[in-house]
């Protein structure tokens, strides 16, 4: 007898892990994207030191979400990996490059510029790949009898390129508002200067994606226009977050731009969930279709209930220990 709707519980857990990863790893990816445009090498040192204590812990949520997805919804893996193999490879390659750059850049002397480019390039490639993968999910996948039958490059379309660029702009905005919160002096002023143009870029790209999305898939179009009385709340909340970012940057507030940017991402993420729920492999398979055996999900869930609180506690503790401003010449390394 199935006492709980475990696929629904697992969908919530994995969804929580994904949004935690986007928010917590997004800003340090954004710092990497902005790296080549920093005022000078001292500013780049400070930028990297602002995220050095937390970046690897932030990626725990990616591992947790990916492992949970494999355990709870194996069909998703069997379809997503053939469909998105190149995109996922680029994502992981970018994360590896930036991870290595974190450790080697501070020790390098003559080759430091190479690690600068590795950090920036890895962050840019990983961010673009994430956005393109999200765009491919919105498009849906060509399947037959639970097997992906499309091509290796079906994920790369004008629409997914646009979503990739949108992710680059969004993570850059997260990065600039993080620098506003964590730095001071000329570096903070530089972050203030670039935040509003980045906000405008995000709103333009997200607006184009919002207009384009209903024409990408008929099911999404029907979902949106048949539930306008509810869905309209999400773009309104997104605009309110954007207004709050503008006002807090204008008033030179430290923490609010970052908080409001996280709110903008959350409302956008909820819009994606509303558009596709409950399909985990659109346009055919729901989360109940793709779920593993009830006993398997229950066994793994019991273990995960111990892991998630530990991850939350040590993440909160890390951010508490390394709270406050990061100054030139100071840092984790």
C-alpha cells in the first residue's frame, strides 16, 4: 500500500535542490563571467576571494539534485543524457575549468593570465550550457516508447541560444549584486555601475523568451492562456523584483540588490515549473510515468532526510563564518 505520493515528494526535493544550486552557484558563476571586465588585477583577486570560501559547497546542490534525479526518475536520465549529452558535457567541462582555476590562479605568477581566462571561460561556458539545457527542456524532446529518437544537436536551436544568453545575463546580474554586497571602495562602485545595464539586459532577454515560449510548444501556450488569472502574478512579481533592484542600486544599498535579484530568479523558475508541470520529460512523460519503484524511492528518501539538514546546516555555517566585506589583500587563500 502506497501511503505517500513519493514521486511528488521527490519532485519537490529535486526542484528545491535545483533552485538552491541556481541561486547559490549562480552568483559565483556570475563573478566569473564578469572577471575579464574587472577594473584591474587587484579587483580580480578580491572578486575571487569573495566566493572562494563557498563556491565548492554551493555545487553540492548540483550533485544532490543530479543524484536524486537518477535515483527517483531514471527515465529522465535515459532520455536527457542522449538528448543533452553535448550540452551537459560543456556544463561539466566549464565547471571543471573554473574549479581548477580557483586553486591554481593564486599560486601562479607568469601564467596567472591563463588561469584568469580559464576561470572566466569556464564560468561563461557552464552558464550558457545551463541556459541552453533549460531552453531544450522547454522545447521538449522527441521520444518513442520511452527512448530519445532525436539528433545529437536538436538541443541547439535559436531559442536555446537565447535562453543560454539569458542565463549569462542573469548570472552576471547575480554576480554584480553579490559584489555590491561583499566588497567596498572602487570595486563596489564598479559593481553599482554595471548592475543597472545588466538588469536591463536581463529584462529584455527574459521578455523576448516570455513572448517566444508560447510559440515553441502548443501545450505551454494552452497552459498559459487558459490560466491567465493565476499566471499573470509571476511576471508582476518579477517586475516588482526588478523595480526593487533599481531602487536599491539608486539608493546605494548593499544587501537588497542581491536579495531582489534572487527573488527575480525564483519567480522566473516558478514560471518554468508552472509551464511544464507535471511533465518531467515534455511533452509526453509525467513525473509518475518516469518514477522508479516505490520501494526504491522510499529507501533513498529515508537516507536523504538525514543528508539535507546536514547540507543546510554546514552551508549556513559557512556563510555565517565568512560574512561581511572582503577587502583587498584579504581572503580565503
